[in-house]
C-alpha cells in the first residue's frame, strides 16, 4: 500500500522571538524541518508534502527538490493545514503520516514501527503517543479497556484526566481517504476558533472506525521545539545521540560532553578527538585522524592519518598524512596534499600545496599553486591583493622560500629556485635561480655613539 507524508511547517513560532521561521532554527547544524524530512524517508513515502506559510520562500529554500508543498496563507489550525493538501492527496489510496516540522528528535525507526503497528492493527488512524513524567500542557490519551476513547486537551481535562501520563505527540497515521473525508466535517467551534486535527479522531471514533495508539519508547523523541529553551534541549539530546554513535563506530571522544559534532559529519574509526572540538557541516574525516583541543572544522575533508592541532579548517581538503597547527587557519578552497605540514600561525587561502611541502611558522599563503617539497621560511607572505584584484602565485617543486620573503603576485618561482631571507620578489624567478630582493647593508663605523639611545659601558 502506498504511503504519504505531510509535514506541518507553516507556523511563525512566536515564542522563538525570531525573524527566522521556527522550523529553520537549527539543531546540530541542520534546520529542524530537514531532520523531520530525513526521518520520514524511512517510510519511503510516494509523496512528501510540506505545508508552508510564514517565511515560505526561506523554508522551501532548504528543502530537497523532490518535496512537494502547499502554502497555508492563513494559519487557521493544524486541521486546516492538512486540509489544504487535499488537492495533492485526497483521491489517493494509502496511508498518510502527519507530523510537525518542529519535532527534530523523532527517529526514523520509530516512524517505521508506527506504520507497522498501524497496519497490524488494521486501524483507520493511529496516534503516536508517549509517556511523560510531567504531562502538563499536553493533550492526554484517554483509554477505555485499552482502546483509545478520546484526546483531552489540558484546559478541558478533569482531575483524573490530568493525572494521565500518556500524551498526544501530535504525530498521526491515517487512512488517506478517511482523513480527508473527516477533514471536510471539522469546524472552528472551539475556544481558539481554529480547525483542530484532533477533531478528525473524534469524527472517526463516532463513525466506529478503529483508532490505535502506538507508544514511543523514549519520550524525548516527542519533544516539539517552541522556544529557545526547548531548542537547547533538543540540541543537547541530538548531540548525545551523534557522539554516542560515533563512539560505537570506533571513534574516541576524550570528553563527549564538550565535543560538538553536526548531524551530517562522517568520521572513520581509530580517530581521536580531544575536548572542546567543534566539527560542523558535511565534514568527512578518515581513519586514524587526531584532532586536538580547541580545533574547529567546517565542511572539510580530512583523509586518513591526518592531524589538526588547535586550528581552524574551513571548506578545505587534507590528503593523507597532512598535518596542521597549532594555531593555523585553513580558509576555503585550500588543498594540502600528502604529508604537507602547515604550522604555527600559518594562514592558507584558496591554495594548493604539493606533496611534502612545509610552511612551519608565521606565514600567509593566498591564491597560490605550490609544488612538491617546497619550504617556506618564517614570515613569508604571498601578496595576492592590490586592493581591487586578486593575483596568483605559482611556486614549482623544491623551491626554497627564505624567511621573511614577500612574494608580489602575479609571480612564478621555478623549480629548485631560492629566494633569500628578507627579499621582496617582484619578478619571476627561473628554475635553479637564487633571487635577492633586498637593499645592500651598510655599516657606519662608530655612529651609534651619536644616538640618544647609546649607553657607554
């Protein structure tokens, strides 16, 4: 039987106190709605429809291309939000998941189990429920002889109903045609003047349809994010899951509580990550990598046996055996080939450094193509910007760049060439040449005695 998914993502999220639509607030580096989209993929829906409203253009901008959408011009309740999807789904046979886009902690496995339960019970509708230690504020699931009798909202509950700990998570599975038939009969006859999706359950119940309730194993999965406090809770829970899975996969996290790894990061086994490390975006890290305390890595690719020591790496690639730091900064579009060493206070931007090249200290390399086995002395600068345009520097294999060399691009330095320490190099240096670009030193005998700073022993 075909399966479909409707994701509710139209709300502004007033309690977030933000110009950003609520479902775009990120948890572990990914918008909440994208976590939900990822989870729904586990049920292989034929169609996934996102209901957008506030900030619709921004929300659609982060969604995968295969996602369909309908815009809810007025936010008139959850029932209304689902109803406007009828043009895309109403006449289809199958089973439809309805889930909120602000529930980023739901696991794919739980949605699979929900569908399996729904089908095994031959239910018309199944409510995903959870057991809350403190159910205050949630709709309660009231059962009779083990079967769902009704959902009672907090404000309408009597003392007994308030004591019930089984709560409605706001996620449902419906027979698709029964869902839209019932939606045509819901009204706004309630305190909020809105169309409630929960009214569908009452309508189906009155029609003697079977209503099931599947209980989550973990209440945390049901958390809906409505404010910054809940956002921080979701972040903490998700990071715990992510870190635990990496450790299960053979990664050593010295202190998981202070290690921040985003959802889409991949890490190979035998990698060791020290405390206070942040790894974000779609970073891919190989095997037997070491990342020391204080490092930040964003959307980078680190091959096997690389090392990052207390450094920042952004949108860069390290080939096998390369090492960086301490206190280095790799900026976007940097490639370090095998066994490259970039050391203390070295910055590299939009450059490629060949196999075995070394820049150990206090150096800036920007817009440069550097060959194999090149050595940069301390204080080297590639001068790549004239205030308006960027220019490239090309340095061929085994060149030796003396300390405090200033290389004025555009510039080419040939194979095995040498620039002497303290040189300003403005013209190309050919293969095997030695380039001097500094003023001749002149010593004035005895002149120091005439200076104010002179101290006679």
